[in-house]
């Protein structure tokens, strides 16, 4: 029995869990995947939006601006990568200036600070590789970039340290009302709880509709991306948007906090909530549209592509709060862009709603801070020497592309909610995220995971069950083959 169950361990669920951990509740997070940050949160732009493009008066507008203002302090508190690099919305035609002006006025109404329209000479000075077709831009100095994995994992680890119970590999199948509250039935048994918080991303409508007669519909909206090598990470310094359409903010070109260059996303509504495949048509469309923003987009430096799904709700705004006809059931549904930017504020907003329904006292021993994994790639000579003296495995480089050491991988495995898969190590340390895309470091990383988790190497997977790398050993296979050959 628990006080509160949170369904989903993406950035929204983890932000809510961390805020709930401030109070004297027993909180359990149920996540069907093998790790946190395995859904929408793992595949997005990593943009901290300024807040000018959400309609005034919406939850998107309110939480975007609040979340933007919280992100810098939160990154220092929880030790995850964040950079306030600013953003530009590009205008390519004089006839579109009214739209640019409308965004300016809308942003000011939302409370975004420092917004202004700049003309081509200043635009060219700020971004030398800007497209010849760009005539003006809306400049938002409060825009930023963040590591989506770093943010989500930091929130989850801090929530866990403060007593939140994370149940991974636990898929919710049914939700029933009871006299106590709700019974949440999973592949690992049933949980009794007073409150349910539905942060299930593209599946949020499924769980909402189990308990409420007021149905909602989530439409999975697929976005494809291209990631380029660090050699061209400085091609642009700010995040470059194009004037938005009904499908969102369009294709962007942006640096990442780790020094790569990112282009995307496309926006295609799909039926399948697991449609994470990239397509030739999507890549061609993406690169064609991204090339409108800059001259000479370095497409030959693409090192990988990926796709993510946004949880688009038909009415267009977030659905946050208690279902009208299901007391104690709280939704955080339809959390699409700018959901990542909103996460810190959304967590606080929803926790306060729950507090009104289920009063609780604040914990006196809440731990607000968290220290991330040391990075040998970013450390100076003195820091590297100190780490190596403390643990010689910090001198053993496993991933050459990203300069990730065995010491960092061990930290990723043994910290709260530690990595158990190759993707888990990758998202915590960047081992496998470089130019070779894990071509060289995977075998060693699998070996380390098996050793530290006391498992056979054949049990180690890329992510969830069924993604194991090995099916046996060569020697065994050779012996069997020799027997067959007689």
C-alpha cells in the first residue's frame, strides 16, 4: 500500500516525483521500461524554450516561462548540463513580419524577458552561417539548451535518494477504483494507492479513460532528427527556429550542450505509439528544411539519426490536474513541446494540487542537492589527476570518441537508480554517443556491466528485455558445428 503512484518515469514523472518527495508521503513510480528516460524524454531537441510561442493564458505558456526561469538554478542544484545560449526565430519573407511581430507581443504577454526583433546585419553578426534568405529574426536571450537525459536522470536520482520507490520493468495494465482509492494492476502484481498521477506520455489517454467517463485522446506525433559530429558543433551558437506552423515550431538547427549539432524534428501524426523508426522520406525532408536556416548545412557530418514521439492532445494544451469524475486521479497528459522546459514548474504545480487533496507535512530532512558523474572529458588536468589518484580506473579509457573511462562507467552503474543496460550507461556517461556510435566501446561496456551486476554477458542488453547482444559463445558454436560436420 502506498500514498501516491506515479505512472511513467520520463521527465514529467520524475519532476513530479521529486517534488512529491519533499512531503511525508509514500511515493512509488511505476515504469514499464528497464530505466528512466526511455520514452519521449530520451528523443527530443533538448531545448529550454523561452516561452513566446505558447498561447497566452494556457498552461503551456504559464509553465514554460516558469520552468525556463527555474532551469539554471536547478542545473546547479542537481548538477546536469544546461546552457543559456539564446534562440532566434527566423523570418524569410517580408510579408511574414506580422507573424514575427505577433510572436514578440505574445512573448511579452507571457512574461518572456529581453525579446526583440533584430534585422539582418545584426543577425549575420550573431550567426555568420545564417541563411542568405533570412531577413529578420525574433531574438530570445532567455532560451537555452539542456541534456534531456541528464535532467531526467538527475530528477529521478534525487527523488530516489529522498525516498521515492522506483519500480522499473513494471507495466501498468489496469486501474480500478476502490474504497481506499485505486488498485493499479501491473505485470508485477497489484498496488493499492490513495492517489494516481498519470504521466504516461503517449499512453496517458489509455489510463485516464480507464477511470474517467470524460475521455481524452492522445495522438502520437513522430519527429525525426539528425545528429552531427562535434567537429561542426560550433556551426551555430544559438538555437535557430523557423516561424511556426500548426504542426509546431518546425525544423530547428541547434548546438547541443555536449558540443554536437542537431537538426530536427519533423512532425508526422502516427497511429502506432511505438513508431520510433526513421525513414528515408523523413530524413530527406528534415535536411531540406533545416538547410533553409543556414548556408552549407554540414550534412556529411551526420553521425546518427533517431526519432521520438510527442504526446499531442487534440485540444492543444496540457491536461494537468484532477479528473473531474475520478477523485484522486491526477493527469499530466498531452505533455508535448515545450514539456521538457516546463518540467520543473509542472512538477511543483502538480505537487501542490495533490497537497490540496491529500495534505502532508514537509520533510525536515529533504536532500535538495545531487552530484553528477565526474567527466574526464570536461575535467582540467588537476581534476583528472585527483580522480585517478582516488580511483585508477579513471585512467582506463573505454570510449575514445567521448573520452569516457571505466571509473565513470562504474559510477553510472553503482549510483542510485544505476545503469543496467548499454543505453543506461550511454545516457549517464556518453559512452557510445560519439562518432563511432558505440562501434568500439560496446564490448568492453557489456563486459563491465556483466562483471559489476554479476550477470552473464549474454544477459546484458541495449535496453529492455529482448535487446541482448549475445546469444552464445563462439567456442560453443564451433564445437557444435564440428560435431554436426562429423
